[in-house]
């Protein structure tokens, strides 16, 4: 199961996906506060699904019409999570 992070101008959607099928999804509003919300929402999603953080196969990330800082925060979280998964 993969974690998918999708960001747009004022909305974030995170989901656990098996292939292209979204198994469970959380959406939340983003207003210059992604750094305060993203990790908390990922933790809540994994808890809701009963998946451990290392039970995720990888993280996919996309951003459309999001601001520069929002885009970079999402990218850093995805890259860091993938790095930890690869080296654990």
C-alpha cells in the first residue's frame, strides 16, 4: 500500500492506495499552515487504517497550483519518508 499526497492551492488530500484504488482518504484545508498539519494528518490516516508508518511501501506526491512553499514542504515530507522507508 502506498501513501499518496496531493496538494492544490488551498486543499490537501492524503490517501492510502493499492494500485490506483484509494482505500482510505483524508482531506483538509491548507492556508499557509501545511507544516503544522501534514504530519499530523498522515499519522491520523495511518492510525485510522491500522497501518504502521513502516507498513507503507512508498510515498507518491503531486502538487497542482499550490504555492512555492506549500509545494516544497510536501516534496520534503515525501522525499524524507521515502528515504526512511528505503533505509529501514
